[in-house]
C-alpha cells in the first residue's frame, strides 16, 4: 500500500469517525452514566435532559472528535499494511466470504490494528468518561465528582500534572480485552458481509450500512462486561480508589450490584452501535471513493 492510500485512509477515517461520534455520543454518555450511577436507561436520559438539557448529552465529545481520525488511521492503516504482507494482491473490501484463509488474515490484522489503536484511544476514553460523569444533578448522580475539570483539555493536562503520563492509561487492561480481539471480529464481519452483499447485488449504501452496523454490534455484544469495568475504573477516585484493578472491580461490582451490573448500559450500547458504525463506514467509504 503506497503513501497515497495511507493518506486517503487517514482523511476518510477521520471523516467517518466524526460521523460516528456525532451520531453515537449522546447514547454513549447515557451508557457511561448508567454504568457508573446504576440508573435505568430512560431514567438516565430524563435526568440528563432535566438537569443539563441537550448539551448534557454531548459532554466529553471534544476528545473523541479530535482523536477518532488518528485512531481510525491506526486501525485501518495497520490492518491494510498487514493484509498486504499476508497477500500482496489484497484489495480492500474485496475479500471473499468463502475464503477462510483470507478471513483468518483479516482477523489477525484487525486484532493487531486494534491493539495499537487502543494504546492511542485509552487517554481519550479516560478524559471522555471523566467529563461524562461530571453532571449537574445532586446526590448519587454526583458521587464521583471528586475532581472537577472545566473541560476535556483541562482534564487531560490535569491528569498528566497530577498522575504523570501513566495516569492517562488508567483502565487500559479491560479496554484492551474489550477492543483488541473484537477489532478482528469487526474487520472479519465487515469484509465477509461486504463480499456476501456484493454477490447479492445489494445497493452500495445499503450494503455499507448493514455491514458496518452489524460489524459494530457483533464486536460489542460479547464484551459489555469489560466496558462496564473499564468505565468504573476510569471514573474511580484517584485519591480514594474503590478498586485495586480489573479483577477487584469485577468482584466488588458483583458483590455490590449483582450480575446485572455487567450488562448495565447494554440497550444504550446496542442502540448506539449499529447507527454509529453504519455512519462511520458510509462516511469512510464515501470519502475514500473521492480521494
């Protein structure tokens, strides 16, 4: 893959990612608040709207908007280059759904791309989570707001100042488990469905919408418990932490809230994931075709 394709993927990934962020961030905010405050979906939505209005649903969106382009470039750049290593005749989005050797390469390349992407994304997810739990409500709705940041940039530099750069990677373990293998599943699902729908002569935008949305749901549905733990660790107090690590968070969350807590926010995740990834791939492919 030459430099032109890498640059085109970066621009297309940035645009597609922003499309996904704008579509999905309100439900992502609700998901994070459910996971940290233990509220039901419609309670979280109504409470957010009542106390903060529409802007409350978009808290913490600056970091994803600024980082989603580079993070997508990392995922798709590593993925594309590795696919070229595995097969010099590789053509993006033209892997046959019946070619299991090629799909195995797709999974491996996607997994490795997901690892490097998660290294980049973890600090942004931390800042986003801290901003999303910064609410205007009272009582338990505010129980995590020990340190108050004025915005995403203030949160980023505040963490570096108080905890060093290592502090930006809080919650990386559950995030890596959440994102690394599922990035392989994500790319496999998209490539396979793309190939299948191509044979069925499905219209281009409909094909991308269904393949992208389904890939997103398939890659998320199995790892929601790790997303809950990641959110709780990242939202935890720095000075008086409840959790010693990922395993401790699993144990204490189960002891306090039961098994159901590990699927808290699942409806919001499913409702968000399909349109987000559909918008991401439609935007990505549209820009890529014109570069």
